[in-house]
C-alpha cells in the first residue's frame, strides 16, 4: 500500500475512535446533544470518505490477492 492509503487508514481509524468515545461518554442512554450529533456526523463522514477512497484505490489489488488466495485453497482441496 502507498503512503496515501496508510494515512487514510489512520484518519478513518481515528474518526472511529472519536465516535467510540462519544458513545462511551454517553453510556447508558446514548442521548447525544446537538453539538455531539454534529461531531458524530462529521466523524462518520470522515470515516466513510476515507474508507471509500481506500477501497476504490486498492480494489484491483485486493481482488487480485483474493483470487490468488482462492486459487491456493482450490489447489489444496484437490489434493
């Protein structure tokens, strides 16, 4: 993976950590304030944007890897 993918992955993970922290702070009722809902919206958007970019930019590489693994497993099953 390239540096952009690594950086997007970190950004997506950090956004998800922020989301988790919002849930932890609002346990057990999960009633978010207007400000917290706005923060949640922005963090979700950041996570989705970065995950989408990571997926789209690496889709072909991941498909090739999956195909390669499937071929390896098929070879083992035939033995």
